[in-house]
C-alpha cells in the first residue's frame, strides 16, 4: 500500500482535494494522509466535517495579521518532521497558495515526489494574482507530476519547458461541484438561499490581495452603484474576514438598502446561492470554474485571469477593477432579463478529474516508476 499525503491549508484547497482524498480512500492500493497547515483555519473547519476528512497532521500555523513570509517559513520548518513521521511515497498539493508552494519545496528537499493538482495556470504577470502567480510558477519547477486542468494549462507548461509527466485531467473542483449539486437538489433550496427568490438576487464575492487599497474601493463603489441602479434586486455579499476587505465593504457598501452583508457561507449554501442567483460579481478564481456548470453569467472584477477558458464561454467577462467598467459590464447582463441563461457546458472538466489523478499515481507508483 502506497501512502499519499494531501497537504491543504485554505478553503479552496480543501474543496478541490476532497474528491482526490475519497478516490484514494476507495482504492485499496493507497493510504491517504491529510496534513492541514491552518492557513484558513476557521474557513476550513466546516468543510472538514462536510467532506468527512480525517486529519492526520494539524499544524495550526496561522496567527493574526501574519505575513506570507512568516507563514511560508513556519510551513518549511514544520514539514520535515511531519514527512519523516508520515513517510509518504508522494505528496499532493493543490493550486497556488503559500501552503502549496512551501509544502512542495519542503517535500522536494526531502526527496519525496510531488504531484501538483491544478498545474499550469498562468497570467504571465507576477503581480496578478499576487502572490499566487509566483507560487505556482516556482512549484512547477519542483513537481514530479503536473495535473493540468485544461489543455491550455498544459500548453502553458510546455512554453516553460515543463514537458514530462504533464497530464490533462480536468479540474477537481467540478468533481466536488457535481457531488454537492446532487446533495443540494435533494434538499430544500429555499432554506439554503436565505429565502431569496430565484433570479432576483446578485451574488458578490471579493477578497484578492492584489486588490487591497484603491482597487477595493473601486470594486465597492461599483457594487454600491449597481445596487442603487437595480433596486428590485438584492445584492448578497459574504464578507471576507480580512480587515482590508471588510473595512471598505462596511464603509461603502453597507449604506445601500438592497445590499445584504453576511458572514461567509458554508460550501453547500454557497453553491445553492450560485445555482439560484441571476448574476455573479467576483474576483475569485474558483467561481470562474464553477459557474459554467450552472449556466450563470459572471463579471470578473480583476485585471487579469489565468482561467482563459472561462472567457471563451462568452458568459464570463473580465471587467477589470475600475468602478465604471464593472458597472457597465454588469448592467449589460442584468438588462437582458431574469431568464437569461448561458447554457451549462463547463470547459473545466467532466467530474472525473480525481479518478484520472489517482489512476496516474497508481500506474507510476505501483509499477515502481
């Protein structure tokens, strides 16, 4: 039996790794080992219960107002002892977080092969998204397996001369999404969406580090303008706990009557909100991957996106971070009527990415490669 460590720290990492964990658990040739860094400690706890994950190592490294360098150093210092005790045959990391890169580098230093789930995403700009673009670029230099979600991601790796062990698997977020969709469809959606009428509300999220400061002020101003321009709609905004997000949101957006500022939602409730909203305003990467499954239009409040396949759907538009551009882009969707639909073909996967990843690991590790 081969031991595979899955390292996670943030909410998106848990969502995108849970299907891989359960796929490994169902395979008698593998023993999954879960290591949590604690990067998003409060946001990940409900997901651990929801997905029934067994945590083998909980590092709890995050402290209030901790910087990225401090977190990376703590991960690097902690991982050698964890890896020695667990003695995994391989380590899987997901995406582009500080946890992912630091764990990958520590594993590389210990001579343990690393599998990178969601490899190859690129904007070509180290400042956007920050620090994610640097994390995932450097991670590609030390990984053994590169599990690219799309052909475009695989081609981005090829341009950097990362050619061996690159596998197009689809994105594991679609696996998680399909499992959750079935669960929600069997429940009362009204209770999941705060009693909001279908297609009568706009779902808003914002949290990106590179938007802190003036860009966040522009984003908040745009949300305020849109809410005032469409008083018949409710704008629902789960507020990220980071004070650099929460403060401008409270100062600018909270004054508008038809804006609801709420606590971060559970994954189940958030997916239900996505399924039933009329439009999504976001700077999230994961939502760009999830929304096509529900045929929901998305205005991306970022200057660049590494998920270029989303833009090809014509229902996901990169608006930038200027107030006027966000408002104009969102209005173009909202004026099309509440029945507007974009279809539901998702360019990011078919819900079987985790099966492909585990199959590749089995082929390589069990054959002695």
